[in-house]
C-alpha cells in the first residue's frame, strides 16, 4: 500500500512538472515582446512623476531640489530615518514624507492602471503572469524581453 502511494505521488509530481514545463514552452516571442511593451509603458508613466515632484519642490519655500536630494540620500524613502529635533528638521521631515506619499501613490496608481489594462488586453492574465514569472527567473526569457525593450527604445 505504501509503495502504491509513493508511485501515485511520484506520478502526480511528474505530471505537475511536465505541465509547468509545457506552460513555459507555450510562451512565444510575441508574448515576450508584449510584456516588454507593458514594462516600457509602465516606465514611461512612472518616469513622468519625477518632474512633477520637482515642480512641487520648486514651489515650496525653505527647500530646493538639492536639499530634497540630500534628504532622500539619508532617508532612502523612509522619512523616519530623518532627524526630527529642530523645527527645520521637523518641517523637512514632514515635507519629505508628504512627497514620498505622493510619489508612491502616483507610481502605484499609474503602474496598476497601465499593467492591468495592458496585461488584460494584450496578453491575458494567465500569459502575463507566466511571462512575468519567466522574466523574474532570468535566463532566456529575461534576455529576450530585455532585447525587445532595447529594440523598442531604439526605434524612433
């Protein structure tokens, strides 16, 4: 009985491995290219956030882009790492925290909208997730997608 259970378990494992391998093989170069387009669209939108942040900073009295860059180098996205003793430090920390909140919200909103729409309409959720997983694991899929991205960026 135990031997039969082990054989059945081995068969199930083999089936799962072969099905996942077939799913990987089902991805085409066009799927990789569509994923590259999604990544570029996402990057294009999130890159536009930096000028908006710089505009907010320019409008704020008492802080400029250089000082904000210094604060960012210290905090690295976490306002709690900034000093909070003097009124000036409290102001800088509050302003930095506000800017980080705006950046994060804009990036999340833009990224979610773009990825959701393009993934749904260009690839479909199943293929999108499969390509994303293949890209994250590196190897051939990552190199193909990176090559497509480079090619798409170079085209006028």
